[in-house]
C-alpha cells in the first residue's frame, strides 16, 4: 500500500509538470490563433510554477507573447483605434526581462556540464527593435506627464546596453544613449521614488562633453537640498577642475565660503580661477564680494577696477566700484560729524565729498549700461545729494519716479 501511495504521488508530480509544459506549448499555439490574452495568461502561469519557472523555453515563449501583444496594441494606436498604453508599457518591460532570462538560462551548463545555447544567437536580432519601442513608449508617457512610466521604460533601454547577450549591438555607442539618460533624469525630477536612478544617471553623464557641466550643477543642487555638505563641496571642486571657465562652480564655491565665514578659502579659489581665466570678469566680482562682506572697500575697489579693465561695460563691476566709493564717503562723513573743531570738520567733510565724487563716474557708467536699475539710481541720487548737486539730484529723482 505504501509503494502504491508513493507511485501515485510521483504520478501527480509528473502530471503537474506536464500541465505546466502544456501551458508553454499552449501559449505558443495561442499566439498563432491571435488569442493574445489567452497566451499571456498561460505563459504567466508557467512562469510562476516551479516546474517550468527555470526552463529556457518558458521565457523564450514569454518574450514572443509579450512582443505580439505590443505589436497588436501599437498597431491599434497607429490606426487610431482604442488601445492600452498601460498594456504596452507592461509587455515591453516584461519582454525585455524575458529575453534576458532566456539568455541567462540558455547559457547554463546541462546535466553533462556542457553549455549548448539554443536561443542566444537569435536574441540580438529579436531585441534590436526594442530600443525604438522603449524610447517611443517612454516619450508617449512623458508627453502625458506620466513621468514614472517614462522613467521605467527609458531606464530599461539604458539597462539593455549592459546585457552580455546584446554586446554586439553596442547600444552605448548610439547617439541616443546619453540623450535618453538626460531625458530620464528630467522625468525622474518629477518622481521622488526614482531619486536613485536620477543620481546614478547624473553621475554617469558627468564626463559627457554635452551634458557634463549641467550634471555637475544639478548634482550640486540635489546635494544642497539634501544638506549633504561633503558631496556638495566635492562636486563643486570637480566642476571647477573640469570646467574652469564656468563661473557657476567657482562663484558658488566662493559664495559657500563667504556664507560660512571662510574668507581665506574663498579668496584662494577666486585667485585660482583668475589665474586660469584672467579675462573672465565674473571671477573678479566674486572676489569683490569677499571684500565687500569684510567691508574692506579699498581692496574691493582695486578688484572692481581689475574687472572693469577686463570688461569696460560690465554693469556689476561699475556698480560695485561706485558703491564702494559711496561707502567710504559715508564712513568719512560719519567720522567728520564727530569732529568739534570747525576747520578740521570742514576738511574731513571735503574729503568725504571727494569719495562721493569718485563714485559718480562709475555709477553713471552703470546707468548708461542699465538706465532702469533702481538700486544704482538710488546710489547716484545719494551721491548728488551729498555733494550738493541739486540739478542732477532732481534729474535722478525724476527717473526713479518714472520707474514707480
């Protein structure tokens, strides 16, 4: 009796395995009957069952089923018939995964320790079109603001480039490869759960000639939002080294040091930037900011004049130079007010007026560059008031009134 029970149990297992194999064959047959829903149901049953879950043919047939469903749905789309974008998204990703699994199982040694692949050589030809399938489906979702689906589809295309079975397709050399990474990052900006992919692709594109600078800037902003100071500074330093002519990196680095009261580090980076690119007025301006923060107006004026020598019509350089002279004038006037001796007071007041007079040419130059800048006009108005030039004072006041 015991032997009969064991035999019946073994028979049940064999029949179960046969049933699952029948599901694989049945799914294959249903493709030709155009019963794609039936084929999908049967093959997914076989994928879930331990008896067929690790058989190469299961996944080969699964890939065929998913591809047929995609082609059917996409044909409906092209003919402007009712179709399911969700189904397209699902089967494209499942098809790629199925082909990948087919290759992995196909290259495992058999019971004799031999590797005899049956499908591997066919897979690159089958998958060659998936680049366009995934890109186009991702774009359709992106246009509909379904950013998560777009990321899923595009990142699957990026993932395909690392499949050993597709090495001959050399997908990474495709001109669209890095471009799709860039668009995937843009889509991932709108999906908080895709942050890891976003960071990974930004890091990947840091060395790309087309996207490298933008990636460093984006990574800086991302790490700044996170409050990750170590990575934030590291990406800034890397940006400075790789793109010495990009004022964003050196300017941001100096601003960081100024904000954190590290003036010596800020000046060191500014001097380094000027040494690398002495014709860039922006570097002088960020150095100027350090001296403005320290209220060292003499040094600030010196640097502002260096910037003007590089670019005569730079608004900021002229504005800042005028501002510094005005600050010196105000400081001198304040000191003069404390002098009780009338003769000495008058001399000190005249010295203060000289500073205001020195400010005017630079502020007027800034005015000629940008006539509607209110802060600059207000500085001019103050200077003319301080030197008792009523006519020019009223002229500037009238211009300010027009801007209100």
